[in-house]
C-alpha cells in the first residue's frame, strides 16, 4: 500500500504539474508548463526514496518482534523522510522555480 501511494503520488505529480503545491505558488504558477515539469522532475526522487524508506521500515518491523526495534525504526524512518522533504521539497524545488523565474526575467528584460 505504501508503494502504491508513493509511486501513485509521483505519477500524479509528473502527469499534472499544475496540481503541485509550492511555498511560492504564484511564482510556480507563472512558469510555463515545460518549466513546471522540470521543477516537478527534481522532486520525484522524494517519492521514490520515501517508498524505499517505508518499505525498509516494514521489513525491520516484521523482522524483529520487539517494540524497541519498531520504535527505533519508526524514528529513523521519520527522520529520513523529514530530511528528504527538506532537501527536495523545501530547498531544491523552490531553487529551481527561482532559476526559471530569473531566466524568464532575463529574456524579457
């Protein structure tokens, strides 16, 4: 189910870049669709690595029958997920939007 949700999210975002939410939504919406697709493409690793992280969590959860192992695995998975979100969704994607926005202003100005 986790893989379906993460890969489904990646498929949906790649298919419909206008559905993607950004911290600076107005700047993202002002980009041409081709540029939006490039911004979305740099976020897709977040979805794919999230799948790997949570599948690893499930493997650890079913491999060890102790609550402590499950709690440690859950904490590590959430830390890794948060680091991925910060890197791909909050740093890399807005940086791409700014690059395309500046490139568009250079062409028009």
